[in-house]
C-alpha cells in the first residue's frame, strides 16, 4: 500500500511542479487568501479576481456579485504605469475591499514591509451595501488611493516630499482628473472637475483654490499627464536621497521651482495668485534655483515610448528627444535591462546601447517594434538616445497630443484606428504649438488634419513661430460624433527652415488626433 501511495503521489507532485513552471509569474504571486496585519485590520480576505496587472480581494462581507473592480482597478493601474513607469518588480496592484468596516482607505507601496512589500490599496465603508454602484465615490476613493502610490513610490524613490505642503488630497485631485480623462471617462472627468473647481482649503492661506488656481492651470496649459510625470522625474533626478528614500521634504520655494521645471515655465506668478508669496518663499525660491539648476525649458513632444513587455505592454515611458543614461532612464521610471518593445513617432529614431553611458553594442529603430526579442535585444538596453531622423523624410506625422505648449485644450483616449490619445475640449481661441518642425525645402506642402466634430462649424488656422506667418485656414465638417474621424487638408507654401508650428482654433467644437506634413 505504501508503494502504491508513493507511486501515485510522485506523478501528482511532478504535475504540480510543471504547472507552476508553466504558469505566468502573476499567477503565482497573488495568494488565494491574505490575512491583514496592519493598523486595526485583521481580516482574512479572499482573492476574487486576478490578471497580470491586478489582484482583487474581498472580505467575507463584500457581495461576490460585485465585479466592476476587476476592470476598473486594472484600467487605473495600467494607465498609471504607462504614465509614471514601474512601481517595483511585482506588476500587480493588490486591491482590498471591505464592507461594514474600516471607513475610508489607505495605500501601501512596494517599499513597505507593513503590507508585505506590495503595492496595495485597502478601502472600506461603514455601509452594509458598499461598492454596489461602481460609480461616483466608489470610483473616486479607489483612484485616490492609487494616486498616493504614485506620490509615495514613483521613479524608484520612496516617500512624498510635498505631502506636508499639499496634504492628503491636493495631489490626488489632479491625479484623479487626469486618470478619468486618460481612460476616456469624460463624464467622470466632468463630474470630478465640477466637484473640485470650487473647493477651498485653509492652507497655505485661507480660501485657497488648489485645483482651480494651481493644479488645473498647470495641467491644462503645460502638458496634461506629461507635466504631472515630469514633476516626479525632476524630484528623482535632483532631490537628495538617503538610500531609496528622499532625504527631506520640500519647502514652498522648492515646490514652486520643481513644478516650474515640470511645466517648462516660471510659475511664480501663478503661485502668487494661487497661494500668495510670503517673503520667505522668495528666499527659498531663489535658493532652490541655485541648489537645483535645471532650467524652465519645455522638453518638447514625446518622440519615443519604451515598454517593459512585448506588444507594447507593461509599464512605459514616453521620452522626448535627448540622451538617457541609466540614471536618466531610472528617473523616467525605466529599469536597467527592462525594455522589450518600442514605439517611434514618425521623423524620429532611437538608438539603444547595451551598456550605460552610451557604450557597448547598439540597436537603432526608426519605427514601432512590438518585440525586440527577434533582434536579440530583450531586456538589454542600459542607455539610449532619442533623436530626429533624416530631415529628408517626405512625410512627417505629428500626434496632436505631442504639443510643446498649448492653451485651453486637454487630451483624452481615442478610438481612432491608431489608438492612443486625441486632443479635445477645443474652444475658440485655444491653440497648440509644435516646436522644431523641419521643412527641408522651399515649396508646396500638403497639410492633413485628422479631426472629428459632432455638429461641425469648427475652423483652424496654421501658423509659424507664434503667428508670425499665417499659412492658411481650414473649415472643419460635421462627422457625426466626437470619435467619428475624417481627414481634411490644404496646400501651403513654406520657405525651407525649422519652425515652431502652431494650430489655432478660430472656431471650436472639434477633436484633433494628428496632422501630417507632406512635401509636394
């Protein structure tokens, strides 16, 4: 009998081992149950869903008929990783839900042993019917807690050096707004905007409108999600660290300086209007400019996006033209030897280097590649250079959201054939500028615009160098929907040179996905 037991157990054990070896890493990482051991929490929660990006846990009181977190939490986390980069080596976010207990929520990051070194959001409600709607506050509290993971763990550095200035919710307010726009949840973005725009706080002075007077103008006028990410990039590059933690918090002058660097403009005037400008802030601001000598120059549009996984999956970093050592890549949220696919905008190229500081073997890409494995470059790159491709390219495609600066517009997810984002919320007087556009020869060029408009009536004009030369105008037709796209064009004459190209809304009511310049 013992031999029979032994013989039957061995194949089962081997089968079990083989199943583990063949299972994806995420299938092994999220336990079926997890007993909380933090704060007053002591529940054993059960995993009700998981995929490569998220593991959802309910306590025993949460109705198993609730399924919206499976999709929504994953969407928020995927968007967050695409925008801000990786958060540790475990790709999954662990989302814990409680009913009739633990009102509110808290986050934890991959730096924190208190939650077993996992990225965690833990949310609860005193209501016995909590989480049943999957709308409104249900979405807001979940997204709020993910926003804390961003501020506490971006770019491989721990803690939030601005938390003492903006408190629990000010960063989260603009983060939530951006997430809803980025996910194409326009109604939620509008709902959230209306909730936030008139909100006031008593810090740093009475009746401060953080969202209306500080964060939303920065977001709207200086790059949307890109400006939010650049703030964390600059912190990781410049603020002193003690190991993997920031060594100290920011003062107000430093706070304004870092956001000015992210925005590409000096924000002292905006800060004075939003917060006031005490004498000590001026001293701090001047000292910050000396201590952290980055300029307020706009870094330009994203030219290349690098991805952790094949098929443009995993975390991502959208990079403008520049040279990226390993330290610079880390600051943008990219780990060493962790790039597996790439997207390259028309007119640009990226050269990967196997070693840091642009040494070792190289690989150059001038177009999208869903897998660098075929080139023998899976998880190889330690530095890279993003640059313009040959100026003799006969046609140049520029994504609308890749503006260098803008006024009045915002981005949203698009369902057009190339995916990604489009520029929307365009009203009369809004504009977008695209710096460094080269016209290689004097002559005629066809300019095509990818647009959508529910009812028509829009009109745009094309100009060079902030309106110094107006090249022409185009009337925009009705397409029947905000995501029903058509291409319109006109022919213009341009003298050879490199210009800052502007697109100005003479009349609003249209969405904009890309424009293409073709020499005739």
